[in-house]
């Protein structure tokens, strides 16, 4: 009876996880940079990688 609702919730959770993943990782990079655990060059490289990854998550028809 509720299978379709459970399926929809799982699909939405997967979508949110995909889009929140880069944001969470970006925050970790920012925090590590602020604590002095990463150099600015390393942090910049990781941010660029995250931006590219996020761009690849966005469907081309949404742009």
C-alpha cells in the first residue's frame, strides 16, 4: 500500500544526497583551510574539483 511512497522518498533522498555531497565536502575543505590544515593551493584545487563534480551532476536540460 505504501510502497510507492517509500520508493518516492528513497528517490528524493538520493537526489538530496547527490546535491548536498559537494556542499558538505566544500565546507570540510573550508574548515580545514581555516584551521591551517590545508594550504591555499591545495584548498583551491579541491574547490575546483568540487565545482567540476557539481557541474557534472546538473542535468544539461536544466541549464
